């Protein structure tokens, strides 16, 4: 099979996976991957759609928050009569009012349309930087996890060291090297996120390639490429999807903090961090300049984090259901890595139940290396 | 154990060397070097070249790096700042203490707040209180800390005049930066404590203690809490290394004379020796905190076998 048709098949498999996910979210009769707790709410709100919501409330809340920001920004850009960089000399530093819902800045630019324009910059930062980390992490991780051996050892050591450094420091050095601009910032954030994806892909691939389905494919004569991308990769997609959502929030937070101190997007650009940096100079006279960009930022990142939590609940039934935190997990191979990457917020230690002891509820605690700092 | 320690120390050394080399490489080839930045835009090419050779910026890279590292390791000499000519070792040394102070206080706040919130939430999982606390931690993880810092300054310094806007020197200068820096850590610790308390609650020894008739307070204080604190301890250590390396924005806002602010300022000035000095100070610091945390974890929890990691 040629390389191109393989890529096409992989893309199709990914699209199908996404389609199944959306169907799962929308269909009232969707098969429930998470064993649902019976609650009083069942009787009060017995509708199937509400049941779906109960299954993964975080997913829906997160989607709603992100949609709120996105649709709000779109409407603001369409309906607002001022362009983001349009200077109105007679209306400098106006407080929020009917004409300018978010007020105006020191040059007389409408803050609402600037924050709305910032939403698209935020989307660009989050999507492009995470895409860089995703592609690099998936390729390196798949190869290392599939072939193992000394390449795996070497790449893994490098990634461990990389991960043990504070992410912001890495990004700072990269931006200092390339110069402060939005594109360089995105690149730096992309670099910063590679080890997180590498680790989860490498560790889950390591487990998945020893699974019977992968062995069966090998026994049937499939070559490495086919096994890697058609059998192993589709099966490790769930944690990758969850991590993608989580990393977008991290990328936004780190990116805006670098823009805030002047190492990212430069002033005329309405990036949220840069907007807040301008607002910092008018804290005593114009509170709205710092407030609204931060509010938009918080909404988006809460939405992304909730989306990640919800996706984890939906895609990874092993991690349990109550708010998605702290339930027992069982995994056949490499549980440490699988769990830790699924729960980037809970580094430290993790719990798992033995495969054999699942019914008896026997649990042990497995420590994680502290080199596994998330972003 | 000693073999494990040796291996970890060796790994640390390699990481420090690799990171320092990459940082040296990255910063040396940055467009517009220190000579250009120092001499101004009106200088001729010859003048720039003269200054460059005077500052030894024209030697081959490996030679410069090797010379730099040898001087740094044997004499503790990190070179001189290109901007004001001061000794980088002195500059870094006087900035480390404020950064450590801020990071430690922030970690203390994060620990106390996170523990309280986590135990409170875990006392009745699924209750409104739990939902509220977890909603709070979700917010804490998502708000940009520097934005919170701005809001706190607006409220407590500019409106109420209770605390200074920025600066360094007294307790009151420490409060706002420490709180805004502690926020994400507190949220993380709270989540972790909540989940581990809920889990320890289901353990056999807790059921036995409860069956014995121990009152809930004693049960929580003597059986559940000590056993669920180990993962939280690890988390706090991780936080510390994160706080040391990640405080640059907060330090910039509050004009806190720490390593982060030094680094950011040096980047704007293209002051390579200072940036390198800061990297060489921060990276081993973070790595040793990580190592100490791992050793502590092993000492506290006999189930951890370091050889297995």
C-alpha cells in the first residue's frame, strides 16, 4: 500500500472516530460507556437527553462555555460598528456603557471588538501550538512505543529531562532565541507540549502492541506501518483526545502570560494577554481594560478543562464517574503512565485496582516520578 | 537505594549539561547579539566588530561554551553582565533568596488552602459543598494568576489602600504576590487531597477502625488524613519547583527582585550571561527539589520501591 493511501485511511479512521464520538454525545439512546449511578435526579428528569447530561455533565458545560465565547466573539465582530483597531479620538477611556459594552482604551478603541478579535487569536494559539505538539508527540511516541529498543531509551530520556523543566522557562528561552512575536510564541508553546504527548502515546502504544488484536494483525502478515496506524493508533486515541483538550487550556494560559510580559504578541495585536498588559497601566482609572480580557480568558480555559474532564469520563470508563476524579482505575499494562497522562492535574500518586482484584476492590498505590510535571 | 541516588544524580548532571548547552546555543545565535544591543543603532560595522572581539563574542562556539562551563564549575564564575558589567554570580545570588521566599510562602498558602478545601469536599462527596469546592478548583486552575494579581491589586491596593501596590521588603509586600502565585497550586492540592481522602476512606483499615467505634474526628485525623497526605506531599514538592521556575510574571507585576524578573529583563537587554546564569541556577534547583520529593516519598511510603521506577 502506498504512503498516501495509508495516510488517507488513517484520516478516515480518525474522522470515523470523531463521528462516533459526536453521535455518542448527541444520541439519546447512545450506549452508555460509563456505568451510571442511580440518583434521585433519574425520577425527576427522566428524559434521555438529561440522562446523557448526567453521564458527563462536564462535557456539556465545557462545550457550552466554549460555544459562549466563540459565538459571543462572532456576534460581536459581526454586529459591533467599530473595528478592533479603529481609533475614535473623542472617546478615550470611556467606561462600559450602551455604546461600548466593554468600554474603550486609551487610544479610543472599542474593547468589546478587541476582546472578540482576541478570541480568534486565542483559537489560533491553542489550535496551532497543540497541533504541533500533537503531531510531533504522536509520531515520536508511536515509533518509540512500537519499536522500543535503544532509540526509545534515548528519546525517552530526553523527553523526561525536558518534562522536568518548568515549561515556562523552556518557552522563555525559545522566544528569547527567536524574538518576541505571536508566531514564535506559538512555536515555543508547540515545542513545550511535545513531551506530554510523547509520553502518553509512547506508553499506551507500548501496552497496545502487546494486545491480542495487534498480535493477531501481525500474525496475519500486516506490516509494521499497518499495525501501528490501523490497529494500535485507533486504540490509543482516547487519552490523546483528552490530553489535546487539556493542553489547549495550558497553551492559552502560558501563551497569554508570555504575551503579558511582552515576550509574545506585540501591543497593537488584540491578544488577551497583551490587552491585560495594557490594562495594567490603567488599573486605578480604567478597571475594565484588565477585567474583560481576563474574563474571556478564564471562560475559555474553564471550558477547555471541563471539556477534557468530560471527554475523559466518556472515553475512558475505567477512571470512574463521580466528577471524574479519584475513582479507581485498572489498566493491564503501564498503568502509571496511562493514568497520569489522563489526569494531568493529579500528578503525585495514583490508585489502581489489580486486574485480578477488581471485584474485591483490592487497591495499591503506585508512585509517579516527580519528573512528570505537566506543562 | 544508594545506587538509585547515584543514578538520579547522574541523570540530573546530564540534564543540566544538555539544557545549559542548548540554552547557550539558542541564546548565542539569537538575531542581534549583545554587542549590537549595547553599542546602539548608529555604530558602524567596524565599531560593532571591535566591541565583539573585546567581549570575546567572536571565538568559536564550543570553545566559548567549554570555557564558560569550566569557569562556572571550578570557580563559580558565571561571567559579567553585558549591560552593567556586574558579576553574574552575585546578581543571581542576590535574586535567589527573594524567589525562594516567595515560592515557599506561596507553597505554604497552597498547602493550607488546598488541604482544607480538599478535606472539606471529601467529607461529603457529591454534596453541594463538594460541587462548590470542585467548581472553585476548576476556576483556580483556569484563571491566569497574573490576572488575579491585577484584580487583587485593584481591590486591596488601589481601592482599599490596605496593601502596597508593588515592591519588596516587608510582610505586607509579600501577601498579594504569594496569594496570586498560590492559586493554581491550591486548586491542584485540593483536587488531589479530595480524591485520595475519598479513596483511603474505603480502605479496610478505616473500616476496621470505624467498626472498633472510633469517633469520626479521630478517624479522620489519625487514620485517613496521614494516609492520604503522601500523594499531596509529592504534589506540593512538584509545585515548589514549578513556583521557582514559573514566578516570572508575578515577579514582573509586583516588581519583586527575584530570578524571574532578572531573567525577563535580561532577555529584553539581550544580556546572555545573565540569562545563562539564571538558567544554570533555576534548572538544578528544580531538579533537586524533584529528587528530594521522590526520596521523601520513598521514605514516607514503604510501598514505593525506587528500584522499580
